[in-house]
């Protein structure tokens, strides 16, 4: 079984070009499943063909007994299903014991968002009158103005930015590229940053830093943790939203578009979602907003 797991992980990295986060998560899940199978069959490396559907269900029962979150169990089921599908197609196993395995439904909380008024306060905290402030303002404007992911912002190169056409080229999940339009404020903030970025941390010798749009204090390409800290600091000062991360600005981008009449299919393309169901969570946020407005405004909404 260990050999099959190693082959599958190489397949994820090389052929599927899965994100490092996905590969690490699936690897941990499959190693846990392998450990369970070792104890179940009392073998150091059990034959993959001995694993049956009941084996997997026993493992899931053990996970449920440990009170794991539904989202964690759902991801582990998805990992095992994908693994056995790969093994069956590649002839590593005679049958697919996970073929009819049902992924438990996850509890999906409504996304946290920032109000338009709080967005205005947020941007005022980074006026862009110094090179560092200009970079912070450009990052905040891009998150809210384009809805790109944290990983997409970190990977952004100067050649991906087209100020004249008001657009950026983004490398999303699964190495899928998409073009995202720039609003006037995001475009101006990004242009101001690119005009002053050379003054930010002095001359750079690193080729990757020279191509990067955003830089860290050490002069290298900016890293995710630095962006998270910066956004958290600004959100703490501008808003009372409980979740303070770049993803809150992505959620706000999608929700405010939907609130103002944008088609959900267009929002799906802008966010880079592979499936419309991932975008539909924002419709629930709008329904909640409508309910709140109704309760406040309608004379017979309350008893």
C-alpha cells in the first residue's frame, strides 16, 4: 500500500499540479488511513487489494468517534476516494472499494464580510503617500477590487499587470490562468505602487524579487504570512468583523457585487471557482442581508 500512496502523491504533484496545501493535506489523510490499515490487518504494509469498503467505513467510524469536524472527515473521504480511483484506473488494485463512498455534507458557515463603509475606512488608513503605504494600499485595493486569493497575490509578477488594459493575469488553483479586470481605484493604487516600489527596500539582486509585484521587508518576494499580518492589522483598526484575514476582503468583493446586481456566473469567473456551488454560498449572505433590511424597514415585520 505504501508504494501506491507514494505513486498517487507524485501524480498529484506532477500530473495534476495540485497546490502544495492540497498535496500536504491528502498525504496526511492517506498516511493516517495507512496507519489504520496496518493496525486493522496487523501487517506493516498491507496489500491494497485486501482493503474493502467495510475497511474504509470502519476507519470513518473511528474518525467520527474522535469528534472530528465534518469538514475534516469530508476531506479525508475525498482523499481516499481520489486515491482508490487513481489506483483502479492505473491497475494498482483489482477493484475500487471507495466507489460508492458518500462524502458527508460539511457545515458551511456564512462568509464574513466587511461593510462598504468599513472598506472606505480601511483604505483611508493607507493613503499611499510613502512607498510602504503605497504597497499596503495596492494590496488592500487588489484584494477588495479583484477578489483574488492570497496565494494569487503573492505570486503576482510585473509582467502579469497591464495598466493600459486595466487588467491582471492571475495564476489560480490547479495552475489555471484567468484575466481579472482592474477597477479605477485598484488600477491607480497599483500604478502608484509600481512607480515607487524601487524606493521601497533599495536595489535588489534576487531575480525573483525583481519580477515580483510586492516585496517583503528583506527585499525578497512578499510572503503570505507578511500579507496576513498587514491585512489583520488594518482590519482591526477599520472594522469590528470577527475574522480578520485577506479572505474577508475576497468575500466582501463577491458579496458586494451580488448585492448590487451582478450575475452569479460572472462572479464565479472573477473568483476563479471551478464549480458554481462554491460561489452560491454568497447568495445566502445576501438573503441574510435582505432579511435584516426587511425586519428594520417593514412596519409589520415585528410583533
